[in-house]
């Protein structure tokens, strides 16, 4: 399964954002309790597609919310995240991974997506805090 091709995956193994380390971390600073709870209950479907112009779409669909970003590799764009942050985002392709860097208010979050054992893993990193979510192909 190629990472940058038309794929649809379901979240199967979330690393919930409610354990003590993540709640107290800067990773979730500004995200309210209700938003965290909804995020933990959501089992989103992630759809990745590429059009003829090379624009990549990543759409996350759940019963609570649908978000979509469209981008070209190595080109910065403005992103409104699922939790409402306004970020400057650049996505690169490094060592077989899609690496998404979001910056806002002097902070940086990195999301690394890669295929491991036929599953898509998404590693969310901020400072020394890491959360991993695993998706399986539909």
C-alpha cells in the first residue's frame, strides 16, 4: 500500500489523549475537556487521494466532525486544525513518511504518517509528548 495514493483507512488503535501525561502536556493546551472526549470516542475514516495536478487531499471523517486538507508536498499552506488552531503547515516526504509540521503561536507540532506492516500509523509529536494512532485499510 503506497502512502501517497488513493487509500481509505479506519482508526483501529487509538492512543487516547486522556492519560495523565497527555492531558497535562502542551500538546493539548487550549483543547477543552469536551473536545478531548469527543476525539477519544471518534473512530475516523482517513481518506487520502491525489488529483492529476499532484494536489494531495487528506480527509478525516467521523460522526463528530469531518476535516480535510489539500496540499502539495513542500509547499506551506494555512490550515485550520480539527481543534480550531490556525497554523502554517508544510508537509514533506522523508524516508517513506509524510511529515506534517504545524506552527502557531511559537509552537510546533509534527505528525508523521507511514505504512508499517500494511497499516497506516500516525505519530503526533509535540516536544517530548508522543501519541500514536493506527489505521487499517478499508
